[in-house]
C-alpha cells in the first residue's frame, strides 16, 4: 500500500467513524440499547472512534516507516477535523425532521 493510499484510507475511515454514532442507534454500532441514545453517549462514541481511527493511522504510519513525533497541536487539529467530519451525521440526527 502506498503512502498516499494509506492517507486517503485514514481520511475515509475518519469520515465514516465520525458519522457512525449519529447514524446508528446501537452502542458502538454493535450492541442494541433499550432506549434511545442520548447525545452524551454519542459524543462518548465519537471519542472512542477517534482513538480507533488514530490507532489505525498510527499502525499504517509505522508500516510505512518511522513514526513522526507529534505535539499537542497535532491532536488538537485532528480532533477538530474529526468533529468537522461528524457534522453531516449531527445534522441528519438532530436538525432534519424525521417522520
């Protein structure tokens, strides 16, 4: 896998994982819940998926070569990007009228 392909794979996974808590009514898209999922649970899932996608990105970076050291700026930017990726799912869940 080339480096460009792995970068686009991580971006696509981040886009999917950021919207997954808002699209699925199951906990982590696997476990059914008795009642509706609250916003706090959805945000907790977003944090979980952020770390999962980050781990996949770290694994792909390690396979490509040496892992570059990251400062707090990197994590602030990637978290902000992940939240931005989640916007379509948030709009679908909370701002569209469902019949």
